[in-house]
C-alpha cells in the first residue's frame, strides 16, 4: 500500500453519505432516479449511497479514462460505456468520486445532455475547488478538500488504494522520486 496520512475517517464518510442520501431522498421523493456512476473511482461511494435511497433507482455505469499516469490529469477524456442505457426524459444523477479540474465531469455532462435527459445533476464525494480549470460545480458535495492527491474509498493511485475505508493524502515521497 502506498504511504498516506488520514484525511477523512470512515465514520466521517459514512455520516456524510447518510446526509447526502437524506438530501437526495427529499429532492427526488416519489420520482424515479437514474444514477450514472463513473467507474472505477465512484463504485464504493455509489454502492453505499444507493442503499440509503428510498426512491426507485436504476444504476448505470460508464468509465471515463482521463488519467494518463499517476497524479497529473491529462486533458482528453476517453469514454467507455459498460452498458447501453436510455436516459431520455429521465432524472439523472451523475455520481463521481472527485471533482478536480472539472474536465471529466464537464465532458460527461455535455455527452449525457445529448441524450435529452429530463434533468441532470452532479453528486461528488470530494471537491478540490482550487484545481478547477473549467467552470463547473457539483450539486451535491461530500467534502471539499485541499489540493492534495488522495486515495481510498474508491480512489486510487496507480490503481492501488481503492480498498481503504478512509480517505488518505498520498505521501509525496511516493511520486516525487
Ligand atoms: P478532473 O477531470 O481533473 O476533474 O479529474 C477527475 C478524475 O481525476 C477523477 O475521476 C479521479 O479519477 C481523478 N482524480 C483527481 N484527483 C484525484 C485524487 O486526488 N486522487 C485520485 N484520483 C483523482
Ligand atoms: Mg475516476
């Protein structure tokens, strides 16, 4: 496991996920929600969140590959769909692990809008506002965090660290070699 220091505890995450679910339960009460979860980083957040939702929910996955290597974002996004889904006139919630530069979510929202959803909102576990390159905001944010590279609860460094129950800041010695 790559060295990291604790930033957000398991208990803090679970508490915040419950609060987000309560907000969503109010907002979408009596409706049917189409969740589009962005693999792989959002898988754990998505699976915890959906089990707390009370409205009818359908889950879709897509994969957005934007990281060419390690900790720096590349500016192109390659989209991989794992299922074909029709979201025309549906209420869509895009669920992502982290909003960083905004390039990935901006791209995904534009792409999903081409399929004429009834509404589309964004829910992210983490938000790094200092890193934003595009003007995009999430409607639901778990935690705002400083400009540090984090792992855990689905987020990876070179594919490792997703299994951690907490969020930790990756030790700089791991990538400044
Ligand atoms: P953006 O397109 O720059 O907003 O980057 C979003 C994607 O970059 C996320 O889906 C993550 O996969 C990845 N990412 C950004 N920051 C981090 C981080 O601190 N840890 C792990 N992955 C990150
Ligand atoms: Mg990701």
